């Protein structure tokens, strides 16, 4: 097949996501024939470094042989079965392993990040209703936060481009100050910004806790906000405020989970917190359950292979739904809930983390990548160069109006797939990126900055 033929057919048959279709006349979609490790390959054999992990989902490279083998094995067993009234080994094992990793349990499955957020929002509200607090229907989130584009998820999102058009369809929610370290005033540290943002949250909860069901946030990195990064102290302070005021905390780890921030989950980097009375005492470091009442997982959970999302929560929350009355149960479903193939892919991903000591390898990889990006960080057009785990970002000073499309197009010409957000360029490569690919990414980025 020719690239040109597939592009023409795509324009005629598809509606691409987050895309003004008319712009495809000028900047056509990239036709992909296959993938290989961190590379995307078109029908003419040209290779493109997938520097954003195909929308932040790919962890261990395209066509990973170990994930492939798990899926082939599962195809010979069961491809899908209804999870209402049935169960199967992959979904049970995955739920058990996620519970051990997070300290939360009773996984409820959906198909993508937005569906996970919808599930958590509904669970939080329904919990309070079952507990005799039906007035707790409100939600609070961070300014600049992004949680998806279905109606409930969009209601707690604060990105005007996605939200404003659909405002009449959405629930009214409240946004509080983001702890984005870029907001530091003269003499302030990132920790100071975190404390200031927590003060804003405290003021809101003091007035509205009685009608607030939950706070939802993206731990450590707010992706669609231009990769705002913040001090982990905010997570501890937010947890303490939610405990004090009787409000749930929903951790949206969809983009930042599974090693992206350097730990398995971003919440693990929060300073030690005093455990909730509902939790047994434990030793060791922070875990997701020390911060969150609900955790939303998706994207990297299957290594970029198949759609899957999971929401895990506390035993006490699950218990509030456990009753003889059907209406007190969580009446929510997706046709492909707990799909066996997706669960087997997720299990293969967890196996790779364990067997290859991925987090340790990523620490070395991230240090080298940061070293290679030093000339980019020092470039006169670059501001707020920042890094968390396997995520890097910087803002381009005086970026022209057409910066996003022009930067994307010119990067493609040099064999790198990048998609800036506004005036922010970010890198979120698969964990299999090697020395040669990292050097290429740094060199291409530096050369592009000299053209604007």
C-alpha cells in the first residue's frame, strides 16, 4: 500500500480525535504500517521515533515479543466473556496484583481513562448517598487539570479548548490553585508553591466540604496543562485536608502511573502521611492507599496494546455498596469490562516490570537523557525546563502562532514524532529507548529550536 492512498482513504472515512479535519489538507496524518521498539514505520519504510509513546500509552516498545506471546496464548483460551455473572483467571490475577501494588482493592474495569474517571466520580457520589449524605454531590479539581472528555470527566477538567463548547451539558465543579512549580514567585521554591496551593484548597473545603464528594487530581504532573510539574508535598497536604473535612481524594494516575514519574505510581513520592484510622498501620514508604481513596489507571496498564482502565478503592467504600438492595449496588457497566486479552497484556506488563527491574533501569536511562538534553535546557528560547521520571518538558519563549503544527511537521521531516501542547514541548518516550535514539531526540530538538 502507498502512503498517499491510505492518507486519502483516511480523510474520506475517519474523524480523527482532537483534530480540526480541515487542517489535514495541509498536514496529513502519518500512515503507519508497523512498529518496532521505539520506532513507527510508514508504508515506504521510513522510520519515526515515537517520542510520545503513542499518546503516552506505550511502555515497552511496539510489537514487544513478550506481550505478543501472552496475547497469542490467551487467544487460544478465551477472547472475551461477560463479567456480569462470569469471571476468569486474567481479571482475577490482575486485580490481585494491582491491589498488592496500590494497597487499594476491588478493581472495577472500564475501557479508557475517561471511563475510569466517570467510574470514580459516580462511586464517590454513590458512597455518600448510601451513607446518608446525598447532599455531597460536588467535585473540586486543580486549575489546568485534565481528566477526560466524556461529560462527567470533562466537568472536572479545566482546559478551555475542550470544555467551553460543551459547558451547557456539564456539571458545575470548582477548580482550586494548581501547585504548578512554574507559578513560583520571587524567592519561592516548588515546595512553597505547593503549600500556597494547599492553602487555597483548605479555604475552599472549609466553606464547601459539606456538599463536596471528592477532590480529583493528577499526581505530580498535569499533562494537558502543558506538563505542569509540582512538589509531592502537595499530595500529602491534600490528603490531610480531605481527611480533616470528610472528602474523598481521587488520584488520576492514568498518564503518570506505571513508572512514568520514576516510581510505579506517582502517589508513592508523597512524603510520609499519617495513615487514616480506617487503614491498618504499616511500615515502609508511601503507597497509593496512603494518599488516595480511589485510584484511576489506564494508558500504560497494557503497555499500549489494548484499551483497559481500572478503578481501585478502599474496603470501607466497597462495603457501603454491599447490601441486599440492588439499588445500593454500583450499577455501572461496559460491554468489554475486564476483557481477558487486555488483562493478559496488563499481566505481561507487570511481569516485565518485575523481571527486568524496570524502575531501576529507568533511573539510569532518565539520568542519561537529562544529560543529553542539557544543551536544550540552556537554549535561549527555552524556559522552565523540567523533568520528572521518564517525562521531560520545556516552554518555548515567544512561540509563533503556528508553533504546534510547524514544530510537529519539522520534527517529522527529521524522523521524530512529537506533538507539542501549546508552547510546551514534551518527551514521554517508551522505556526501551536507547542511547542512539536519545541522542537523536536531543539533537533534533536542538536543531528545531534554532529554526523558530
